[in-house]
């Protein structure tokens, strides 16, 4: 969440194309998540929370109201 919030200004007001923002999301946020949880065994509740987190980020990049 901290990294996502640091990049929030980029998602909302950045002069980057949508494709570039999605590449940045994938390279920074998703990579950081995957590295942090690679050794965890996730139950269904945690998987659902990760899905929700990812969808919130994508909606923010696409400017879809949450």
C-alpha cells in the first residue's frame, strides 16, 4: 500500500499513456507483491484480499470510480 500511495499522483495526474501506467503497475506494484508473498501459503481469504487490492489499483489507473 505504501508504494501504491507514493505512485498515486502518477496514476491520477501523470502525463503517461495508459499503457505506460499499466507497465509501471506491473513492474513496481505487482513485482513487489509477488516477491513479498512468494513463500506464503495463501488461504482463500488472503487471495480475495489480493484480488481486491489489484482491482482497486487497476481501477485507479483507469479512472473508474471505486
